[in-house]
C-alpha cells in the first residue's frame, strides 16, 4: 500500500502498460534476432556439429564446389565418415525452399510422418513438415523446380514428409544426382562434405598441400593412368624411359593402372596422406592375371625361367596366379609377351585385329580442347585405354566392340557411347568453362575445412547478403533501442515518485524501509511483467510465422523469458540505483 | 478572457520557460517517445535501403530461359504422370511435340522418338527391359531408344500421346515455354524469382513489425502525453488563477505540444539513424556483411509525419482535457 501511495496509482498503471509494451517489443526484437541468426547460422552451416569441407574462396555453401571423390577418399580413413551433399536455394509454389541433395538418407529413416521414404534414386522429393504445410502440398503432387543457375526444369513427385525436429523441417530432400542437377554442379562435384571422426585441424593439415609421388619403374613402354576414388582418370604418364617420374597429387585415394598393348594392370591403390615413393619394380606377392580367351583355347603361361603356370577357367576367362615379372602367353597359333606389375587383364583382341577410332574433343563453343584425359571402358566398366592428350584429336587402337568413352578435364566430364569400328570421327563436347579459375587440381588445393559457424557466415555474406545484413542490423538496433526505451520508462517512474520518496526520507525512513516498501514491490512487478511480456512476444512470434529463405526463425520461450528477465532486472537495478543515489545525496538534485 | 495574440505569446513563452525549468518533467517523456520513434525509423530506413538495392540484384540475376505453367500458354503441353515400381518413382511423360520437349531439355538420346506402342526410356531404366520391351500397366512397349542425359530424365519414360492415352493414366498437364512471364508456376534459371521471393518474405516481415511498432508508438505517445498533462496541472491552475483564459491556455499548450512532438521525433530520427548505422557498420566490420546505407525516402517521411501526428494529437487532446477539467 505504501508503495502504491509513494509511486502514485496512475503512474504505476502507466508504468505497467509502458513496461509491458516495451518489454514485448524488446522480447520480439530479441526473438527475431536470436531466431534468425541461429536459424541461418545452423541452416547455412549444414545443421551439424561436424566439420564441413567447402571450397575455399566460395562465398557460400551454395556456390561451393567440392570434388565428390574426396568424400570417397575420406571414407577410407579409419573411423572417418564423410557425407557429401548439395544445398540449393529453389522456388516451390512461388516460395523459397532450400533443396538438399543426399546420397545417404540414414537420418530420415523412421522420421517419415506421411508417404514413404523411397529406397532408390528417382524423380522424388521429400519435404520437411514445416515446408510441406507452408507450401500446401499433397503426397503424390507433381511439382516443377527450376535450377537457379541452369535453364533446367525438373519435375518431381512429392513422395513423403519427414519430421526431424530441427531446421531441416523447413527444407526439401532429393536424391544426390538430382541435387547436383538442380545446383548446376559439374559431374563429380558436390556443394560440401560433412565429415565425422576427424578434427578440423587434422583435416586442414591433410588437405592443405599436395603430396609428392615419385614413381620408380623399369624401362617399360606403356602408359600409367591414375584414377581417383571414383575411378575417374585424373592423370596419365607416358613410361618411355627408365627415369623416375614425379608428380604432385592432393590427399586422396588413387589407383594406378599400367597399360600396354592388350594389357591393363591394376598396379596398386593407395590412400595418399604423405609424400610417397612408388616402386613399381619391387612388388612382391601373387597377382591375378585374367586372360580374356575362350575355354577351348587352353592357354599356356610360361615364366622367364621357363616354368609353365597352370590357368583355371572361371566362366568367362582364364585366370592365372602369378608373381611380378615377364611372361609369355602361348596360344594355339600365337604368343604374347606380358609384363606383370599387379592384378592384370589381358585381352589379345587388343593386341590383334585393332581398329582405329578417331575422337575429337571440343568445347561447347566449337573451339578445340587440349590437355584432357581420355579413358575408354568396356561394357563391364573395365578400363581398356587411358591417356592424356595434348591435341584435340586422338586416334585410339581398339578391337571391335561397344565402349564408353570418358573425356575428363576436371571439373568437366563428357561421356559417349561408341561402336567400334566407326567410320566417323567421334566428336565429344565439353561444357564451356563458366569459371576459368576452377581448374583441375586447383579445385582440390583450394579446399579448407571449416566449422559450421564459419561456413554459415560465408553463406550469410553471399546468399542473402543484403537481406541478412538488413535483418541483422534491424533486429540488433531494435533490440538495443527497445532496451534503452525500457530504461527510460524506469527513469520516468523514478521521476514521478521522487517527491514522495523525498517526503519519506524527510520522515526519517531508512533506506532498508524504502527498499522493502517501494523497490521490492517494483521488482516483483517487473518480474511479473517480464513473464507476461515473454508470453506475449512468443505468441506474436509464432503467429507471425516469419521466414527467410524458407527457414523459420526458430526460437525458444526459455531464451525469450531469460532475456526479458535480465532486461527487467537491469532496469529495476537502475531504478534502485537512482533511489540509493538520491538518498545518499539527500534528494538535493 | 478573450483571445489575444500578444497575451498568448507571453503565455507560451512562460510555459516554455516552465518546461525548461523541468516543471512538466518532459525529459523522460521526450526520451521515451524518441526511442519508440527511433524503432520505427530503423525499420523504415533499413527496409528502404534493402529495396533500393534490389534492382541491382535483379540486374545481375540470370533471366529465366524456360518457364512452366499449369495454365495454358503458347508453348509445349506436357502430360506428366508417374508409377511406383519396386518403391522407385518413375515419371511418365507424353507430349504431342516430343522433339521440342527434348530439345528444351537439351536431351541426348540414343535411338528414335517413340511412336504408338513404343517407349523412350531413361538410361537408368535399362535393367527393367525384357526382350527389348518395357512393360507398363500390363502393356508391352517396344523400346525405341534411351535418354542418356539430362540426369533428371534418366529415370523417366517418354511416350507418344496416343500411347499415354491408351494407358489411361491420371495426369497433370504443364505448359513449357522458352522465356516469358515471371509469375509462372516454375522457371529456370530461377535466380530472379528467388530474389523476388526472398524480398517478398522480408517485406512481409517488415510490414508485420511496422504495424506492431506503430501501435506501440501510439500507445506510448498517449501514456507520455497523459503524464505530461498531469504534471502540468499545477502550473495550469496557477496560470488560470492569474487570469489566463482557457482558450489562450489551450492554444499555448498546443504550441508546446507541437514543440515537444517535434523534438521527440527529431531526436528519434537521429537515434534511429545512428543506431542502424552503428549496428550495420559493426556487422560490416566483424562479419563482412554489406553496410546498410541509411536512405531518406517518401516512406520515411510518411513515418515521421505519422510519429509527429501521433505525439502531437495525444498531447493536444490530453492537454485540452486537462484544461477543461480546471
């Protein structure tokens, strides 16, 4: 009662209204600030605590190019799990949605609340519960999504709805191959790789520099083709003299294939984590030689010492277990010299009856391409030819048959299906270089592991750049100014009560009495108002359902209440400090 | 008791002097109102700065080259259905102009376009072929060729219109066209529509917050006006006792109200601009985000007039009410 009399009833009502209003605004501004910053940071950073690999220099996770083979290579490290994905801002039913391309849907299993989780790649799309509701979709709907970069419209079937309970509920998920098509990424590249089981610093060390490989070999005529973890050729070395060959490659899992006339030997596969010397002359142990011959041929394999090695018919070819060295394969009417360096496939058809296949490689604008790697695989996917070509046209000796030609000039890859013999020159077109700085090994070298926060800041700075800046500046300014407004209201309350407080002081009321009778009730009132305003701000925040780039501004009531209480307490302390100061100075001012 | 300009000016002068001495306790009220005005200023200035940059973003965005619509338009009509085969979704597409459709998709095919009873299959559907035929809804279709690319057609089945009709699929019809209206159902590249959609989200948000802030400003103006009017009661009683007319008092108070409102709005404007500039420059320095350059605009003037009017009306009404009570 004393408190009401001292502070004046009408002033208390005005104070309550003003405080409630100001606290509600302050809380709403804070909820927006917290919601947007945390939502965007988490969403743009890949929604995980794991390390993310993105392209160094990319302004956003959405514009990053990371070689997919790196994920395969990282998965070869003990206890390391790498998950490649794409993230593409897209439009569905006129509203922005982030579409995530994934190859592994482990996180989404048992999280489907409507429809079903497709088991194979196909023309399907899954929606998070929040996005599904917002976009007013139905299971079985056919939607069209356009790539932000390419003139490519993709039709997809709404297959299911998932609920993970995090920001991914605002996204959509498609198979990785469609994610790549939507993102407009070249074949073999993804937006980012999420890595578990290795620390950021260790990963940084692994990726920061290329490693030297010295290849020691005997003078053998042939070609050494190096395949990455996705079995795509990334380098080819001609072995014409016995000089050791040196090359630099970034971290990765590589397979070395030796090719000579009719022979393709898988020499070794290695996970490159340090500088290495590869000695092709000192290999020990038994290797498998697969000779593509009919069962009736019954070939004989003779070693250098004249010993005959027995072969086994395995259904489609003859198999020999041999050690490294030179051999002679004797058939009925012919014999072939074979040098075994590792597991090998020998097809005499490649050494005999060869046809010439002419391949011409061009850029999309018709200009001639050079310095590309060409590889030819049979229909079983076995590499039968690989070489680096410095001219646009290359002539390849091949026996008759059907083949897949791959021309690789990373990050570009073009494929063609051919029937040999072919009278025509096979023309293969590489898509144009949209960004000349993104060239083969540069793409590997320019990677850096970063925490989700770092990745998020990059994403924020580019993807929604101005919008993010505007929203953050706006919400920060609103939060600070509304806090000041609350302080001003408490100051006003003190100003109204000052005369009555002076009266109390003149009546010899002690400061403890004033504290108990005046300021404590105001503290209780402030805390009540902070709770009430938190509830109001939370209701307002939820009902407005504001979003940016499809992501909602997720916030928790506890955070709003904690901020509100802190604000009310600080303002009350300023009120209390004013009273203490006045008592100390004898209400002179 | 009548109206006199000279008397009124003297009265106003006296009231201003009293206000300056702190008799109306204006400082706190002006500050509180100014802070609420600044909130509105921050919102308006930042949204206007964002809007002013949008045309630049739109200029650099790639214009749509392909659009899809559910409404008939001059282009290619494409019928789309799907089947679920071994828990895999397979798109079934048909059009009377398959050549144009495949050209729009830059499709690379081996073989020929399907005629009646034939199917052009995505390359990933090869394992489903038995004896050179593909079975769809019990109908054996001869495989006319394969689509090697693009990726999104690699698991699709393309049929001639007549085959599609015979199979009696329920379907959705889309119309595809090169270039066109931005309001289409879908477009590619979609960067322009993405910019527009994100801008629309932000403007929706700004508009919602603006309504909340305008309501809050009005309430605060009323509360502050009430407290000022109440504080002025003693002075007004004294002036009435000194033979000042109620009309003169009201007019002087109106001038005072205008001054108070003007000061509060000007202060709010300054605080708002400074606050936004400070937070934006901090974000720019520490996070490299673009700096929001405060921008004067018609919308800003509108908000300033609103704030001035709200404060002035609240003060005038409550001052007049106070004078009437005397």
